[in-house]
């Protein structure tokens, strides 16, 4: 069975696979209306922007969607699919521009105005004849530990991605989230291994982790824990782990706490956006992001997933792209702290832009 046979592209739909699952879920809205939410109290599938003051939180209401489940192993490759090389359009002046932005951010941190800020950029990729259904199938096969999705609304557009970051998992009164930050790469691994998601214990962390990465990750962990203290006094913080996605590795800390379901929506709104995608102090970081980045993130670094009255499965929208007729727009970013180096931050941006493309077997390594 082909994925495109399961949906009507004239109506809103989402196709997704949860981490470490062999099942693919399809939600199709029964009409083409644009439904939004201001307080996250409705049941349904959410697609939220980075800046909720600028863009609405879109929802596919539960009572207006059909639900289909299929095994990933039963999904066929598109018969007309071709291997194409997708070349990111990155020009020489862009490196200097990004380094200048990182330098500006480091100076703000040195002055005590910010503790951390996340800077990002968009990268255009020419893609004639791009098959988004075949692309998301390949992402699902490559990134088992990631939340992989293809989301479409005729009034908003089409987005797809593979994110390793859980914002909020909630079931039976237990809220789970993660602190995910810090990035290193090992491009010397064999290609077939480097493409896979994997998880390492603390004692297996690479020697390449340094003070910058641990500092960046600790900022995120402390923020999440302090945010959750407003709703619960019993918070569990696990030992850090390393998660691999493609050639990239990040520090991941699991955090859990008991929360009343009446507080669930408030907790989600409190967590978003975390310092992993924005910075600290949050309001100040948001203001400077808009000034320094000088582009609209839209739904990049927002969140997406299912939510009911007493459950949630929401993920931060990282490693994503917006799909257009003849091109893709990739979104990548990195956390800037006091000891960030502009050159290394630029290299991190380039590597992150290749994660999705290499998994699709389209990028020429």
C-alpha cells in the first residue's frame, strides 16, 4: 500500500510514526476548515508555531478526523520514485553573515543580557518532482528513535520532519519530558551506522563532549525542572545520555513528574518554548531572536502531536522542512552560550542541514 492512497490532499492530514514503533498513523480531517486553539484544552492533533503571538496553534479536532493505522512494513515504495540529488543553496556570504550573528549573540551573553540564545536559519533546497510520501517513508525507516511526520493543511502548507525531542508525554498522571541540547558530530563512522538513531548511556558518551555542550544542556535541564516545580514537588531527573541522529549526537536527560490532568495544558504552555529552541531569559531571548535572525520561523521549533483531556504525546518540531512545489525549505539552528565559537556554530548548521537529506538518500555525500 502507498501512503498517498491513504489521504486526500485537498483536506488537512497528518501521517506520523512514534519513536521505536513499527506502526504508522494517519489522521485526515473531514473538512478543509482551519481550526485553531488558544489554550490547548481541545482534544485533537496539534501543530503549534514557535511564536504563538504571531501564528495560531492549529488543531485537527478529534471529532472531525478519521484515524487509520498501518504497519510500516506494509507500506510500499512509490513506483515512480527516483533518487535525486538535492543541493542546498548556500552562498559564500551567508557564512560570514551567520558568524556575525553568533558574535552578536555571544556579546549579549557577555554583557549579562542573555544566558543562552538559539539562533537558526532557513536553507533553500531545489527539489523538482519531490515525492513527499516516499520521502517520509524513508525518514521513518532511517530514524526509528525519532518522531517522524508529514503534516498538510491546504491553508497553511506542508511540513515534514524527524525530531528526536519530546516536549510532553502524559499518561495516567505521569508527565515525561526531556532536556535535549549540545551537539557534536562524528563523520568518520560508517555511513550505514551513522544514519541510524541510537542511544548511549552516560559512561558511553563520546570524548568530544566539552564544557560548552554540557553548559548548554544544563541550562535547558534547570529551566525545565524549575518550570515543573510550579505544578509538582516530586520531580525525577535521570542521568544524561547521548542520542545519535544521523552524524549528530546530543546530550539527552529524561525528566518525569506527577501532574494533575487539569494542569496539563498549562504545563505545556509553560514549557514551550524551552531554552533548547529559544534561550534564557525566555522573553529577552525571543525578542533578540526576532532581531538577529530576521526571518519567520513559522512552525519550526514549535510542537506537534496528539492531546486529549488526560493524555498527550507532543514533540518539538526540529529537523524539519516546509515542502513547496519545486523546492524545500530546511530549518536548522544551534544554541549559543558564552563560549560558543562562530566557526563551529556554522559547521553545526551545515551538518544539521544534511541530516534529513542524507536519510532520504538524496544528498550527495
